C-alpha cells in the first residue's frame, strides 16, 4: 500500500459518520436506504459518505433491481491494521528515545525550580567513565581531531553542523547543533557553544572550557572539562569531569540535558572508536595483505 492510499483510507475512516457506516457494513451488505436509517442521516448524505468509502477502496457497490447495495472490503482494513501494528512496534523498539525525552522534561522542570538566582548551579559537578577497547592514541584522536569528534560529540537526536576544535592551549572551540535528520540544516540551529582549550597532554589529558549560548548569544553557563585517559588491559579507561561555573537563571534547560547528553555522546564515542579500531586491525589492512 502506498502512503497516499493509506492516507486516503485513514482520512475516509476519520469521519465519525463514515466510521459508523463501516461498523454497519461489517456485519452484512446493506442498501443505501438502510445505511441512512442506521446511522441517522438522510439518504443523500449517506450516499456521499458511501461514495467516499468506495473511492478510498474500502467498499464497493452493487445494484440489485431497484436497490443499491454497498459491501465492505476487509482486506484494506487488515492492511491498515497491520500498518498501525508496525508503527506501534517501531515505537516500542525505540522506547529509549521516548523515555529520554520524558526524563529530560522531568529534569527541566526540576532544574527550573532550582534556578531562582544567578550562579545557582555553580560548583555542581558531573562525572562520566567509559572503558573503550582501543589503545590510548586511537581514543585520543577521537577526542582531538575535528572530523572524528564530529562523529560522536552530540546526543543521539542531534548532529554537529559546524565544529571547530583547535587542540592546542588557547585553541578555539565552536559547536553548532541541528536535529539529526535535518540533512541540510533548513530546520534551523538547535544550539551553539563556544570555548577555549586550556591544557593538552597527549595522549593522557585534555582540559577545556565550553559555554552553551542562549538565543541572544550570551553565555548560559561555563563548563570546565577535564578528560583523562589511562591504560587498562586491552583497553583505555576514559574519565570525564565537568564543573559548572557562571550559571545564569536561563541555564536550567541546558544543565538539565548534561547527564543524558554526555552519556549518549560517550556511548557514540565508544562505538565510533571500536569500529575504527576493528577497521584498523582488520586482516585486510595488515601489511601482509597489502
């Protein structure tokens, strides 16, 4: 079934009178006059509704002597029911996306209540850890090279449309986000952030400050980040520490998204590094196979 046909049929069924007609025809074929009586409408009105159902492919008409009968076709109804079931299953399969939004909304409400003065969230800290199955130098590249950063440094629902990351002391950082499925950016920028790299010690430590920007271009808060890497057996341990400073009253929505945003981003980092490490170490990429 094409989307256009499905839309036509759902539209046809969306009218209360036509839905009642479908219920009436479900038990047996009926004449136009009887349908009009059963739904409490005049015959010309019932005829128009029946013709709309017929054009949508949900019913067909037959003539017998002086009577005009309509017959309901069950197959389009089964197809529509299956399409709705598929949509419901898709929602279930992506439940995490819906739960994340609900959790964020609840957190926003809580943070807005707490944001009753300037500097309300100063000195609040967040800690994140991941064990990444790759050498430190591979992880380091994903933390400092712009093209690799762009693969993971955004929550699942967003993507970076513009990224500047100068991985040297005093280097500039700039982020611009759009929705993940906004291919050309025409739906508009979701958010921006700017900052400065403070300290770089490859491949062990990276420190920087990063400030989300409000819609008027002013700073919502400043996040002081300290990212450390250490060797583990067959892996790299990543630790991210974030301290909030210069928080404004309007920063509540941004701060509410930190926990989920960084958790999702770091999960994407693990996946990106793992895929890169597997590709790098693939037998197809060894010197013996070159």
